[in-house]
């Protein structure tokens, strides 16, 4: 999961053709590693701050850092722009809260695998192509395989939170495009993060209390904010300038695999062979759906 706001080209414009390369691929994978290892750091914070406290730390510190860097303008935006930013902020708050509740209960790799079904479903519904439904079927096969070990073993509440995070991620994608078209640069993201931080702050204070002000906890929270938001946003923005959006999306589909690696290395979360096979199926479905959408978009472009 990532708070990335992808730059949206102005209406009527298309992105210039860009060639990928080893450096660009490295930037995307570096961003993915940063996000998922950041999630592992968040899990290490849970015993001290609680889940809501960790969410508040991440969002609040991320918002403060981005406000300092962007210094977004508050004037000159119409009502629709503020509504889009508000919806985006609520989606960010919901996505992060549900995701962190999930990784407290089930392994990180499986959480991201279930979460990515939200964007995958959005891709299938917007493409409206038969091939997309085929890839959706492959993803469902992965979920069915995951259930062979028993969803009760995975903690059904954690599974439900992961699915909820996926739904909020789909909403985040839709709203990020709207915000990107109404605010310059990362201004919309900075304002949305500020709202998300304010929304989660009361629960975070109740959950974490005075511990949130502990210097060591604040230091870990800053590391979390940089790893999960600041660094990946920067790396992904640089990568998008060097490669086509479709290639970028394919690489981002590897998120469940990266999350599995982070969970194993940092949290010592080992997965069964069936669970790993399920993750591979969902990754393959995500990549397939991205390629179908890219091919359809290419046919629609004027020549």
C-alpha cells in the first residue's frame, strides 16, 4: 500500500512516450520495498502505540513533512476541488486504518494480496473487456486457494479488514485522479493527508496516549512516515518520468511479493506453499489486467 498521488496529465493531453530502463525499474522496486518495509516497521510499533496510534503517527508526521515541503495554497480552489480533496483524505484515513488493523491479525504478504483485489476489481470494471474478467477469475482462484488453508486460520476479522482496505484503495485511486487534476503538484495530497491525520487523531490519542510523545516512538514514527510515504512518493514520481504508466503499473503489481519478503525478513512471518501459490496467482492477475487496460487505451489513442 502506498499514499502515492500519480500525476495526472491535463485534459486533452497524453503522456509523452518514455523509455524504461534499469534505473527506472530500480526506482519503482525501491519505492515498493520502502512501502512494505515501512508497513513492517508499523507492525513493530503496535505493541507500544496500538494500531490507531501507529496510523496517527504515520499520517500526522507525513502530513507535517509534506505541508512544509509543498506549502499548498488554500485560496483559488472551488467547491468541487475541496470536495475531492476531502473525499481523498477520508479514503486515505480509511485505507491506512483498515490496512494496519489487518496486518495486526494476518501476515503482511497475505494482507497486501487481499488488499490489491480492490484496485484489480476497479481495473476490471472500468475496462469492460472479456479478457479482464478472465484475469479476475484467476485472482478469485488465488483467493480460493488461499482459503484452502482455512480463512479461520488467517483470522476472519483480519481478512475482512484487508478486503475493506482494498475497497478504500480503489476509492483512493479514483479520487487521486480527481485531486491531481484540480491541485498543482502534490498540494492536493498534502491537504488530504492533513485531513486524514485529523480524522484519525482522536482514536490515535485514545489508543496510544502519552506514548505517542515518547522520543523513541516519535523517531520510529518518523521512519515509518518516510518509508511508507515520503520516500516511495519521490521514487515513484521520478520513475514515472522515465517509463510508461502501464509499465509502472505492472511493476507495482509485485507489491504482494515484496510485502511477503518484508514480512519474512522483519516480522519472521513464514507462509505455506499454498499461500505463496495464491499470491503468485493474484500477482499474475494484476499484471494481466494492467496489460489489457494498456492495450485498450493504446487502441483508443488518436494516431
